[in-house]
C-alpha cells in the first residue's frame, strides 16, 4: 500500500457539534497512523486555538491559519504572512466603517479596535474562545498569519478589489478570515505532499467549510462531511455522514483506508 496524506479540518469535521471528537474518529486516526500514512490537521485555527485538539488527538503534523503556517513532526517549516503595509491600510479602512478587526499570530490573537464587540464575542464563542483583548502594538511585535474582520454577509465582496493581495473567507455569520491571496489549505498541503514525496492522487482531505473548498477540490480524494452546505459538498469527490454520526470512520471504511 502506498503511503498517503490524510488531512482533516477541525471544526465541523474532527469535532462534533459538542466540540469533542467522536471515539470512532480517534480509532480511525490511530488506524491510519499504524499503517504509516501521514496524518495532519488542516485548520483555519492558529496554533494556540488548535493546540488542545492537536494534543488530544496526537497530531504531530498540522497546517494552521488556513495554510499560512505548517508544521511537520512539530517543527515549523512554512509560513506565509500577511503584508504589513496592506494590513495597515486595511485597518484604516475598517476603522472608517466601524468594523471590528483582530490580528492572529501563532500563539495569540488581539483585537485592533473596539468596534462590533458583541459580534466579535459571539463569533469567538462558537470555537470556545473569548473575545480577544485589545493591543494596538500586537502587529508590530508579532508575525501576523491572518486577520479576523467582523462584519455580516451584507458586506461580502466590499474589500476584494481594493485589497487584492488578501482573500476574505467567511467562517461565521459575523466574521471572515483574511489570508494572503495566494494562500490556502490546499496550496500548503500540496507543498507538504511534495516535500515528503506523496503524489497528489494520494492526498485525501476531509472538510465542511468555506475554507475547505480548495483542498476538497484539489486533493486526490476530497471528502465533504454530511453537515457541509450543498455548495461545499459539490467540491468533493465523496460525501460522507455528518460529524456527529461517524462521518470520518464511515468514509475511511468505504474508501478501504482502514
């Protein structure tokens, strides 16, 4: 059997709606590792937001911040940072519009302004985190891997033309991730596969969200969770059961991977 790369989103994929992994998921990951496959997280979360899941599920490989950072055997080998000048220009623009903004480093997140506090708190609660604290100097002292802007879907597309070096990926009704234009989970996973000598056809990805679209489409086999929206499922070659109903285990069984 050829060695394969299996990549798993966290929220809505590895975790159920109760934000806990299923026992069947734990067993599936262990089975893949015993066969010698490379198993990695591929998440929009930063390291400090993902570290409990990484430790609990024994991951030593992880693609973070929507592909802006990557670790192999716990060692970082890749980063794709947001352009500081453009980020400064964007901060000025959202200030005029009274849009909330936060900057994400590997191990912390801080808000840049005080706008839309309730929306910020609501969005962060969905991933079991409190609203970040204010720190106007955070971007001067830390590498910024992504940013979080807090606005609803009515403003989608407003910044795309003016800030063409960024991608805006909605992850919550009140928030979008801001990542480098050329960055994605897919691009970093392809880089990882090439680094370790795994062909694209042997990349299997699991996801459910907007930030999973490229990796579902570009992988040898993209597996969409049953809880994914229909337009996300269309990007995948295979649709499994939901994150609450053994979706990962069932897909791997059907693919004869375990």
